[in-house]
């Protein structure tokens, strides 16, 4: 939206604008440091209006569906929400997060938000001074952790089979943040750029050299530290492969081992299969009947797969129709509520 509507411009006043997102149908969302303004254009059954949402919130949540996403803000006294098209939800949330971080005092007015990443139950915020990590069903609340670049002594990225671990090391501790491999390149680029700019170095190697500890004695202390680091990496990679729950995708890694149900005896199952096979060999009549009824398992699987695909397509078409009808109904109800 190149120019703000008069009503929206009057509502915002002289406040700085973080971003304006066109949400379609002549509607728009403008985010300032302290508030989010939802502008609705004049319609058949409604007047032009602006709805305002304060950023002094305790929790920000997003519920995403195929076509629409609901953004929910919770304070001690109230709970409000509004919907936006899912294809612009990320842009709206990123702008709102910058305002919420400023309003709640998590960042300073001089601090610049470099990137925001959302992976299911993990939110990573990269600024020019620190990194924020929030784990939970909400996009943001008061339960978050930070790593200050000023305290950072080591930075590494360890790629696993499913996720990449961002290793952030300070004098007090070593923190690991898991991100999905498909987004690891972008995450690494943003974090490295922010850290290198803060420490005024040209490369990650220069950063490591700047914070490398001088060798002492015969170097046994350094070798011990390296051995500990290798052991931690081995343990982390092993845990990644064993199916620990990963907040980046909301799923657990699938274990390669399989076990029988608790009420089934493995030795008994083998015994019964052998006994039935021997009995079938001894009874030619039974064997003949089984051969006559035999079918190719591959053909059955292919037929079932085709049926499942056909049913899936029907379900998807019906779901799209239902969502379209629901959107129309929601828009009609909204216009009726706001109509005069």
C-alpha cells in the first residue's frame, strides 16, 4: 500500500511505522512500536474502520490454517485476536514482534532486529546485540533466554541428520539451539553476520582466533578441552539420531528399532509361525487350497495406494470448498456486525 488511507493515517499520528502489510480487499495492517492497527476499508455492509491492538502483552500466539491465520494477544486483563491471510502472517508477526520487544523492554530503542525465525515450538530472534531463544507453543511470552554477543567466546554450527545445532559458547556455559536443516543456511548467515559485525571481524575464523585461549604448558589443557568438545558433539549427534523430541518441527525422530506389542511373546510368535508352516507342509490339501487363494501382494498394495490417493484428493477438494465457504461466512458476519 503506497499511501495510507486518511482514517488510518489520522489514527497513527506521528508514531514511527515499523511496517505496513496489505492483507487484501483494501484492508491493511500498520505496525508501530507500541501498537498494531488493523484497517478495514468500506464494504457493502460495513463502514471504514480501524481496530488497534496494544503491544504491552504477556503472550503472542499464532494459529495457522491453510487460508487464514489467527493472531492472538494476551494480557493480564484481556485476550484479543484478529485474522489475516496465511501467506502474509509471517510478515505481520515479524513486525509485531519488533514492536512487542520494544514495548516490553526486551530490547532497547537503539537495538536493531536482524531476523526472526519461527519453527513450530521454537522462536529465534537475532538482533545486532544478542540472540533470543523462546521454546513453547506460543510465539512469544516472558519465558525466553538470551545470549549476549559481548559475552560470546565461541560460535559453531554442527549439522545432524535432521537438525543443525547452533553452538553458542560463553565463559559460563555452552548453549545449543536446534534449527531444521532446510533453514540452517539462512539462520547461520544471519547469526554469523550479526556476531561478526558486533565484534568487528571479517570472518568466523577471525572471531575464533580473537577469542582463542593462549596455550599453557605442554598443551594438555587444550587437548582436554578439545576432547570434551568432541565428546559433547558425539553425544549430541547420538541424541539427535535416537529420537529426542525436537522443538523445531514438533515431531520425534523415528527410531530404527521396532518391538512387538507388550502382550506378544517374540519366541512364541516365531514358534507359532514355524508350527503353522510345518502343518501346512504336512497337509497337501491345505497347501493346495492356500495356493488357489493366493494373490500377488504387490498388486493389492498398488490397488490400495490408488484408492488412498483418490480419497485424499476428494478430501482435499472438500476441505478447500469448506474453507472457502467459511471465509465467506466469516466475512459476511463481520460486515453484518459492523454494518449500520
